[in-house]
């Protein structure tokens, strides 16, 4: 007997009419099946709130974020589609350095962000790294992804999983970049 059947039977009033009646047992099992289904659906709906466990509302999230763009072509599996939704949600977090680091971390990369200030008389000194546009940032990719390859595991020309993740990350960076700024990406 499930916990739902016991709970439903406790709702019936005490008395001889309810104790050993097979109709009551059947009625309790029917009510418990509906209650259990409702409970399972409510748990699934609660988990849909979290992007990493989405299943049913993934299409709605993709539609809300307009993910039928060039960056979406990389992911057709549910895990890749979830990753695209998470990347878009992180991209809404602004253009701070931490937001870019979080986005890179999602794809398994570690990055360093460099901003070069424009040369200013009286402020800049000899040896300072200077650049042109103050809205230009350089993203240096330090770690080539969490996926490591072993010698002899792949043949020449094999597309690696880290290549796919790199393309997704660059696409997400470009999508996040302001229209008036520029992002330079360097791989070490």
C-alpha cells in the first residue's frame, strides 16, 4: 500500500461503514493514483524552474530567448539546448567581467579579460599597456576546456568536443557584446 492510499484512508471518517469495505479500498486507490500523479507533476513543475533540469518547458524558454539564431545550430541534444538557454540567461547579466567569466565557465573554459586604456597625457606612463578604443576588451582563453584528449584517441581531422564548445562560447560572447564595442579573443 502506498503512502497516498494510507493518507486518503485517514481522511474517511471512522466507523464500521468505512473500515473493511472493499469499495472504500478501491476508492482510496483511485484517489491516491490521482493524488500521486498530481504530486509528481507538481514536483516536475518545480524542477522546471531550474534551467539545468528542464524538460517540458525547454521549448518555451527557447522561444522566449529567441534561440533560433546562429548560435543554436551547435546543440540539438537536450543537454546542448539547456546549455544554450543557460548561456542566454547568463548573457542577460550585463557586460561585467564576472558575467563573461561565468559564461566561459559554463562552457568549461577559464578566461582572463584585459582592458587597455586609451593613452592620456599626464596619466599614462612609459611601459603602460595602452590601446585605442576604451570599449574594446581582449579575452584571453587560458584553459582549453575541461575535456582533455589522450594521444591516439582521435585521428587527424576529427572534430573534438572542445572545438564545438569553443565555437558555442565565442558565439555566446559575440551575442553578449555591446553593439558599440569590440571583443578580441586570443587562445593560449
